[in-house]
């Protein structure tokens, strides 16, 4: 959201090349609530979202008002941030805050359409009745959460020459902290790879220094869970794993740029474009309960070879050749 104005300029310039007929059916102004994490750095992802909306004729400042509400700002909870959107009379809510954000939005409203950027298990988490027929006011993207976590574990194990144990860093609010099926999935994936995962849970980011220090004493590679808390503080996490000389993997380029050895996950730009199309269809009259949830189909891997050199780790050539980008 920090580059909102720059995004608008880019989106508006793209519209100049589009025929006026593209906007002929947009006859009213719309209000879009955006539920997001504080200090959200996904600027290029936001650009993709607004430009895709513009392709359908919805342009901020012309027929669209964007109203963000941030989780984490001044201690604002997800529930409060979601509730803050209701008095603004939004026509839809775009959630860029994972499953917890979607759940908070659902608590706030059962009638306003909710479009989710990501959810690891929307059916299991009770967000939708089924992927094909959501059945309520929520639709958007599903991202294979447990499978992606297992893939990150596989990459970490391969790079670090099959360690006997890895540290799984999570939070007490993560589904992996309290859901037996997710714990069993991770344990089984680790066993297949010839390792095991020791779980380290934190309640708040204030605990992260001591927890990473403990992992450092044990000399364990670090698999980081996908949560908003860690995403917000990816830079700090990166500094800590580098300080303690720990190989680590997370979700999204930001982690690799922060000093993690690697990152692997869904292509957020592609997901953002899909969300824009959902929002456009809802503005055009579609009912979210009849818009199937889409499964992620594009994935990205980033490798930080500077970190690898610092750690004395040799990244397999096969991984380098398969990476979306390499940081040297």
C-alpha cells in the first residue's frame, strides 16, 4: 500500500491504450475494502492487482475507491481491522492477510463478498463449503499449504546435505501449531526425507531472538512457517539466521532477499491478478458463492548464493537451474 499513488499512475497509463468500450458497462462507483498486514511490502503484487482491475474498467479515482485497513498497526487485531471496514460501506473486501484475515472478515460480515489472495486449506479451515461451490460470501485462491511446506522442507534438506533434524519455526496461532492432520503431514514428509522436524512455537515476535538463538545452539537448518507475523518481520528473521549462521527457507522472494538461503512458494503476482478478476466479476454482479476457488498453478523459487557462500553451503546445480531468480 505504500506505493499506492505510483501504482495508480502505472495503472492509469495502461488504460490510455485501451478502448473506451472497455468501460462502457461500468456505470457506478465502487468501494473496495482491503484487509492487509501492516508494513505490507508486496508493492509489485499490488501493482498487478490494480492493473488487472483496470483492464476490466475499475480505476481508483474514477469509479473505484480503495479503503485499506491494516492488521498489526498500533496493535490492531485482525478482527478489529476487518470490523473497521464495515462503516465504510464497501462493496467487497480483498484480503491480503492469509487464512486468519479471511476468518476475521467472515466474523465481521456474512453478506459482503470476500476475495482471498491466499488460503492453504479453505475447505478444512471452514472458509468455503467446497472449492467448486464455495456456498457463502468467500472465494479466491487456495495454495496447497501443507504440500508447499513439504516442498520447502525437501529443498532445505537437499541443500544442507540431509540433516538428521530441522527446526520448524511457527506461531501458536498457525494451523501447524494445533491441527493434528497438519502436524502428521509434516512429520510424514520429514520421515520420507530421512529427517525429523523439531517444532519451535512463538506467541509474539518479541520471542524471536531467544528462539533463533536456541536453534543456533542446536545448529539446525530452519524451515519457517507461512504466517503474516513472520512475513512482516522477514528482514529481522533474515538478520538473525545470518547472525547465527543458519540455513533457512521461507515463502516468497522477500525472505531470500533478507538473507535466507532460499524461498519457495506460489507466484503472488499471478494470484493477485486472479483476485482482481474475482473482484471485477463481483462488481459486475456475480455471486461469490458461485465463483469456484482456484488452485495455485504457478510457483517460484529464489536462491541466495551470497548466503550460501557465507555458510559454506554448495547449492546443487539442479536447484540453481530450476530457480526463478538467483541472488549473487
